[in-house]
């Protein structure tokens, strides 16, 4: 890991001490969403040990989220945790300092309150690159692949028929996948096809950071009965079916764009909650439940607030990956 070597050299240069860095064996005991965001390494500086949480390239956690993630890690590791990343904006750096979060940005700054250190060699302000989100159609294609078989070819006409898109739209998704270096787009005769040589787990790790929450908005309705037959369960109602968690007091269903004439301003008198999705939730529903990958994306923010949701989501995906 090139960044790990750079990080190690930076720390030794600044602290003028030799250090040892090696993989943390208890990483496997952490929730999947944490290992999906970070690499975990033990760092030994003389008789002082700490755990490095090295952000992966596509990780875009806020300081508040990093704090919550550290709290979860510290349930398995009783010593200090240190956040490390290749780069950070000046705004988020200041928020890390304010929140008393130990961090190391090699070549820029090292702030380790436990050691009484706030070392700032130089700081290069960087414009935060906006994460390029995949279009809904491309996300639908990827979820179709994630739910299907590994190592096969996906042709334009076949995907258009199965996913209810035009061939032109599928060709655009292929262009987007090609531009993002996700798999390969090739030709067989006059028809294009897309293929990915890795496993579903590798495809998920490669693309998850660019996928969007499928939910555009959530509304409360006075009557849930009209939605029960035509809409799949979503949100924590769906997660209750995939896990041992209790369902919410108000059932949650998902649908594509629709004009809802009766919408309540709060949940007080509601009989249910409706999620309005960017793509049709019925595409991959099984037994009236939304697919696990879209469900994961829709509850990812909630998982940062509630450890039980994060664990349930991880266990759900392990069955598919």
C-alpha cells in the first residue's frame, strides 16, 4: 500500500522516532460498512500504541461522521484512534481540530492531542472534488448485475428488455461505465455488451461510493392501504424482513414518481410513510420487499446514527456478496 509507506515515512520524519505499523487482527470483527470505508492498522511508537483509521480513496465522511465511526471502532479497540487521509479541505481540517479528533494528513498536518502534538508543516488548500454520482439508469444496471451471476456478458437489448429502458439509455449507461473504468464495454457483431471480470463483492466496493440514495423524498400519508398491494416495503420495514430488527411503528413503502394528493405535514396522524424513489423499486423486489443493495443505500446515513442498523445491513449484504 503506497500511501501506508508515505504515511509511515512522514510520521518518522516529523516525530524523529522509529515506528512499527502492522495490520490490526480484529478488523474482521468490525461492521462491514466500516471496513468498506477504512483500512485499519496498529501503530507502535516506543511504548505507545494507537489504531490508524486510513480512509480509502473514495471515502467522503464528514468530521461528525468520523467521530461516530471512531466511537464504534473504540468498542473493539480501547486505545486511541487516529484518522488518516491523503487529503482534506481546510474547512474539514478545522472541524477535526475543534472536535478533538486525532488526525494525520501526510505532508500537511499531524494533530495528536493524546501526545500533545499539533504539527503543521504546510497546508495546501484543495478544492474538494464533487463526487460524480452515477445516473439512476446506470445504478439500476449495476444492481441488476449485483443481484445476478458473476463473470458474464450483458448486452444492450437484453438489459433494455429486462429493465424497461430504451436501447439508447442502456448505451448511455455503457458510456458512463466505460468513462468510470468500471468493467469493459466491447462489441459482438453489431451489438455492444458490458462485462466485469471480478466478483460481485469487488463490483460493489468499486461502485458503492458513486451510487446515490435511491430515495428522493419521504412523505407521510393518512391511508397506507392503497400502497400495500402495488408497492414493495422499504426502509426499516424492509430491513426488519432481512434481519431480526423490529419493524417501525409506521410501515414504509416505496414507489416511483407519483402525485400524492393527501400528504400529512408530520407523522402524528399518519398511517404510513412513502419513499419516492429515483428509479422503480418494483424492478428488483422479492416477495414485496425492495432489493438489498438499494435498501443499503437508502439506510446508509441511518447506519451512522444507529449501530444496530449498520450491523443488520452488513449481515444482509454478506448473504448476497
